[in-house]
C-alpha cells in the first residue's frame, strides 16, 4: 500500500517512515484490531466504486469475488450509497456473510455465471467490480448491460493476464472496461475519516476476519492463501 514493500521497506516492521504526503490523520476510539483492517480495504473499495465505476444510487452492482475483504467492504459501501448489490461466492455456506455485508442477491460462482445473472437482471447489471481477475473477467463482461462498466481491481485468482486476448471477442459491444490501482494520490482522496466514523457508529459494516500476532505471520499467510479469514486479516505486533 502506498509503495510499502516496494518503494521503501517496513511492511512487517514495528515502526517505519513513510512520506507525509500520503498520511491521513484519523481520530477514532476504534480498537487497533479494527482500525488496522480499514485503510487499504476501504480505499480500494471506495476508489473502485466511485472513481472507476462512477456508481450512483439505484444502480445494480455485481461484485465478483464477494467474500474477499474488498468485496465485503464494497458491498457495505455500495448498499449505504443506495445501490442494488449482488455478490458472488464459490461456497454456499458464505451466503449469510455476504448478505450481512449488504448483498441483496447472492450468486454461487461456478466460473460462468452470466446466465444466472441474466435470469435475475435480464438486461444485465449496470456495474461490475471484478476482484478475481482474468480467469473470470470474460464472463463478468457478459454480465454487464449495454453501456455498463466493468472494473478489474483484484487478482485473487492468481492469473494476471489472458493467454489469448482478442478485444473484439472478449469485450461486448458498448460495455466499458476499466481498472483501479489505488496509488498514494487515490488514498489521499478517499474520505477515510468519514468512513471510519461510519464504522464506529455501526452504519458501515467492516468485516475483520482474523487477528494474528506478528510471530504467527506464517499462519496468517496460510489463512489468506486458503481464503479462510471471512474478512480482512490483521497482524498486530
């Protein structure tokens, strides 16, 4: 986040020195276990929804990869914004988790859900937030209505590129495809203080999955790779 672990070290440090130009002041009584989960998760969700997808009240949003921490946060933010939210999961036992975060509709993801989506939303959804990556992006584009938008933000499917990409074949007519990266400038534009206040007031659901001590970092990574957290993973020193 913000170049941590890339432009400068400190990702696993107790203390680090970051540029003052990418620091926000947050005044809150939230516990560190909760506050630590919020900045990257909320920034990625908020930026994807409002900078890249330009989400407006009343639109139908599909979140592909709904049980990821960003997916859960995006559902909560979008629901508060007045959108109709649909989320996907490969596991039927995660449906209640998705609904508790704001999903109105849950699709069990088989890898090809466009027909399922069209049964509920015959013309397609207005916006799609793609968090799995290129392995499902082609199908996600087919879930969009004409003049809809698809934003690829995540790559939890561990596939970064198409083996064979033909834009005329992959991108349906009049469907817009964009991305969200979320650099330091985007972080500073995120109304983090406002979002944290909503979390503290209980009006915005923030799913903290599991909390680990730094000595248990190996187990934390294993939990993340196996997608067992059910929310954001937090590591405390």
